[in-house]
C-alpha cells in the first residue's frame, strides 16, 4: 500500500463509470452505481488478480504493467456499471465489450497517431527544416485533436454525466486524503481536479512523445507510424514515473507548474457533480476502506 507521508491516508485510485464510480484501495476494488429504475445505490466488488508482482519495483516497466491492469479493471468496471445501471435486459455481453475495446484502440491509433503524422507531413518544408520542429508540429496537432475530441464528447448528455461522476470521485478522494469525514457537505468544498488523475497522465504521455519522437527524426511515413506504435510502451512507462514523482512532491511550486497542463485538461473531463453523485462516490470509497477503518 503506497503512503505519501507518514501521517497521510493510503492512496486511493478511482474511475467514473456509467451512473457510478469505481474505487480502488490496494487489492480492494468496488463499483457503486445508482440504479435507474429505483435510484438505489448498488455495490459490487471486482476480484483482483495478482499479476506482475515481480516488476512492481522496476522503474519504467512497472508503469507499463500497471497501465495494463488499470485498463483491464477499467473495462470490467464499465461493464459492471452498465449491467447494474441498465438492468438485466440490457446487459452487455463479452463480445460487445470486446468490440467496444477494439473500436477504441482503432480510434486512438487512427485519430491520435496516423492522422497527426499525415497532417504534419503535409506542411511543406517542416521535415527537411528540422526533425525537432516536425515532432513539435506533430505533437501540437495531436494535443489539439485530443482537446477537440474531449470538448466534443463532453457536449453529449451521457458523457457529461460520466464527467460529473469523475468530478464526484475526485472530490471524495480529496476528503479522504485530508482525513475528514466522508460526507456530501465536506466534499462540496473541494475541487473536481486531482494531480493523480488519468487525464494528467495522458497529457504527460503526449508531451513525452514529442521529446522522444524528436530523437528519431523524420524517416519515411511507415517508419514514423511504426515507431510511434512501438515506442508507446516506453512512453507510458516514463510518463507513469513522472506522474508518480509529481504526486509525492505536489507541495513544491515547480512540480505544480510542470503538471499544470494536465490539471487544465481535467477541466474538460470533470464536471460539478450533484449531491446524489457524490453519495455514490462515497459509497464506493466506504466499501474499499471499510476493512482498514475498523
């Protein structure tokens, strides 16, 4: 269990899901969802598989495997939340979940890898002028696409509610980390952004990718596409280490300045939650902390 300071609370992870929140405290993971039919909060545990324990102390490599675990748990949580919120009649099957995951991968590779490469290559003279400049242009296009994508989906009603639950998750985690009673009143005063958020991780990934891709230069288009895909694990590992480093030193001004772009981006992926949403986040957090509070 990670501890930020000697007197601080255990680090809690979380994720917004459909009409609910997933919370994780070390090996304890729970999903809380407010059922649409009657408004009752339903809780369900997610079993944890102990994988890759030997790499937990290996820098860079541990970030890659923890990212894999995070994605695996995240899709399980989304599937569970859809089943709990929509009812038995509209449950998602394994094929539907796999198809959704596959589509998300194709969208990410096409929209955030291939398309920025293609567009930056269309700018006359950039490649011949300076490989670093080419990488910078490509990175700016990628970040711009990502921001536009988040802005567009945040206009959708269902996604907007997920982002509000994201804000509820952060508020409740803030309450817990400050060792206050987990109540709606205490949660209201806290911000919807958090320095350990996955959104900040994605911003770090895009910034690190600019630096690494600049070292490769600007070879043929297919080499550039292949290098972007093959280097993603390394970029993810480095980004995890930077996020881990910054979360332990958030009290330092220079660290807060460095991670500020990620916090700005969270303003698109979080929203002010209703009290009912905060209640769901509290239920999930209470579920995963009950054993250590006793």
